[in-house]
């Protein structure tokens, strides 16, 4: 075996290569009189070559001068790329960066940042590029951190990232405890735009629309939304649509709940007319993110083809209720709006054409001498007469 003490090359020309994951097995070399001090290849030794290279800011040229340009032997005939040493190559990224490529240092929050080194550092093409390695960790946040016009900054004094897309308005500490971060580390939970909606505790409450937060779609520069069904937010029959209301209420005395069930559930046993579709009172969006659908302003938008909704007192003046003004209150649960005089006089004073209605006894039996009545034909826009 070649004995290093026979060489006459000066010590400064034989500085060894380095890295945190260098040789882990002591070489069978007689160091007495050699150019390397004892322990130069022993990781836990004070003379370990990784520590030496760090002290000279990783100037690797002297290593190549003796071990060859590719560290495979060179003048000394001893390869650095062998079992027990740098099996993946001396200049492999993982040699200095925790044995992984791309590097994943264990310091700070590196292990939970999986977006690629290039978003926070200027990544060299190779280990010989000017100023790399130089012992200084440079932070230059670009790419994802700049998304949506952000101007990211690294504060070395507080060890925090500021004004990044990734963390929103928050500035979490780099050395903060590791592990899954709460949703409010980066954004309000729920965000201000969602506060009027009843959302269970994140992240479970977010998953129906946005998926699991650990998915690779999280923090990818866009808001990923899965198109839900209407009933996911608005309830489903036979319970009505809603409850629940968008503010979480279940009570019919809430404007958000009101008489929805009465209008939509065709199975109610005491119906006065046929059920109506949502589109009769609202603009039904083609998709969840349609303009004007999930806006921040309450209450929900009401649009009648013939009539109007009084937003102040919550009453409807529409042809369905014979244009009675003031119309029935949306939150009236007394049953009065379903009485025969809830929409028109009983008997009516005027017909739909505006002509006087015959003066008759106020009884269902008298009405049915001229008119057919059934929930399927009542309140359908036509006055039905018996033939």
C-alpha cells in the first residue's frame, strides 16, 4: 500500500476533501511522517478533514492536486470515491448537505420545506462554481416566495422570512419547533373571506373544498378548489336547503333558514302549493366560484321575476302571494301565511283581472263550487275554474 510519508509534496498542497458525511472508517495508512495528521479521516476526531476544510472555506483545489481532478487517485493513487468514504463522489451535494440530494440539512425548518432549494438559495451548477462552497449560507428568496407580487425578505437577526407568498402576512421563526404547523401559522384560520360560513376546525373543515393540506397541491402558487355539490353547503332534502344557514343557524327564525323547507320540500303534508325550484328566487351559479356567488356580503341575493324582496323586514311581495303588501314574513313560523287569507282576501275582493269578485260565503266548500283546489295546481300562475 502506498505510504503517504514517502511523498515530498508540501502539506498545503495535500489538504483533503471534506463534508459532514466524509470517511467513516479509519484508513489503514501509517500516518507517522505523512502529510495528514492522525485522525484526519476519523469523523469524530478534532483533526477530521471536514473541520479543516471548513476552516479554509472549502478550497478543494489542493485536494484535486493530489487525488486527481475527479478524486479517483491522482498522483497519490488513492481514491476518495470508495467504500467508507465518498461513494457518491466528493462533489455530490449530499456530501456536505446531510447525505441527501437535493440537500436537506437538518438545521431549522429545512425538513418541512419541500419546494426545492432554488426558491430560497442560489443553487450552483456544481461545487466548483465561484463562491460555492465558501462557508456562508446565502438566502435569496425567489420563485414561489415572490408569487402574487410579494417581495420576500430574510431577516438574519430575527431568523424569520417576511412578506413571502408561502407564509402570507406571518413571519414564523426558522428555528421554531418542528412538525406539522397549525393552519394559522401562515393564514387566518379560517381566512377573512370565509368568516361568514360555518366551517369546522381546520384542517378538516377545509378538506371538503381544498383537499388535505399535506397534499402536494398545497402551496403550489394557486388556490385549489374541488367543486362541491350544492347540498354540501346548503343542506339537502328532506331537511331543507338550508338548514343549516350559511351562518350556522338551524332555526327557521333565522333569515338564512326561514321558509326554505316550506318552499322546497314537496313531501310536506300540508302544502298549499307545489314546491318551487331555487332558481325561482335566486340566480343559481353554474359553479361554486361564479362571480357574485361566494361574496362577503350577507344576506343571500334574492331575485324575483315578478315581485320584490324587502330586505329590511324580510317579506316577499310577489305574485305567488297575490302581490299582497306587506307580504308574508320569510321567518313567520305561525302558519298564518298558509291560511286562505294569507295571500288574498277571503273571499277575494277583486279577481286577478282586477274585476270585482262575487260576494260569497268565506268557506272552502263555497270556493270549490267554482274552483278546483289541489297543491299541485294551486299557486301555479293560473286561476282554475270547474267546467
